């Protein structure tokens, strides 16, 4: 456990790691990992399409990307628990961008509920968004990538897929499922040269977290990190950009922990 909070490092300089790539990011609105990923992809030269459930925040996020690229990126509302909306999103992304090089499955839902108090509805909702949503998006995009014999899928998991934490049974089970789905999808896609990996952040600090977890718990979790702080969303996004880039050409079926925490 760290008693010292280290400062946040400087924001990275872009190096064109995704120049010419077309990237679709789910749950890309707001201030979390999804928007940070869309921004970093754009900064690294990619053309991005943003998707989310929240229309106003999606528009705001697109406007922020436009400041970087000089052009407003395409957007589409999508509920990843709805198969018809997922299929429509993928069709729209291919139509808007021409083809898809990268899919970032960021959509997920958490919460803090002890098992003895958890309802079926709470359990199933988290599983449907976090695990089933990742499955639906992967299933919808893979045929396009397999046909093109190229493409990358990066999923957002969590260290809770490995580690135990009270009140997080539904979220941990869903994220462990995302890890397993990643490995299986990677094996099926490998013969076509399509890569599937995922990141597993421990604690990425953004305003939404305090709405789904007690602040006292967030403060405690920060002390468990070696750097004495949670990651900035863009620090997680950096790893996603790496996995999407040619620098990760020999990685598939891998889960990269984005964490300074150790068991």
C-alpha cells in the first residue's frame, strides 16, 4: 500500500500509431475510458466513430474530437443490450468509414451491491451490458473483419476478473467473462489475421465512479495502488491504442493489466 500519491505524468505526444485506421468505440461519451480512447485514437491519426446511449453527451464528445481533427466524427446512439441496435451500429460504421479496422468494446455497467442484497434484475443488467454487450458487438463486427482478413478488437475488462472485491460479484463475473470471451474469440479469428485482446484496469479515476461506488471505497482503493492514485482514463486508453496498433502485431488472446496494484 502506498502512502504517497505520485503526480500524474505529462500527457503523451502523438506518434501516428493509428494513422489511416478506422476505429469504432462504444460508450464513448462522457469523461471515462471510452472518450479518452476515442480522443487518443484520433490524436494518433485514426478516424473514429463514437457510440453511446446518451445523446447530449455523445454530441459533446464528438465536438471535442472535432477540435482535434478539424472534422466532426460520425456518431450513433446504441444500446448494446439490443441486438437490432448493435447490428445497425455496425452497418452504419462500415457505411460512414468505409470499413472498420478497430473495434473498442468499452460499454460496461457496474455498481456496489452485496450478494445477499442483489436482485436478479441487478445481476442480469450488469451481465447483459458488460458481457453480453461485448459478445453482441464482437459477433456483429467479426464477419466484416474476417472477410477483410484484418482487424483488431480490444475489449475493456477489469482486474476484478481476477481479484475478489466485496460488493462486486456481478461486475467481477461479467469482466471475467469478457476475459474468457476475448481468448476464445482470438483463437477463432487468428486464422484470418484478426487480433482480439483486452485491457484490465484496476482503478481509472473519473467522475462517474463516485455515482456507482462509495467514495470511501474509492479512497481506500487508491491507497492500494503503488503510485498512490488511480489511473487517468487516458493512461488506460494508451494501452488500448497500443493493442490496436501494429506494435502489438503478435499479441492476441491476451489480457493486459493496466494497474499499479499488486495482490
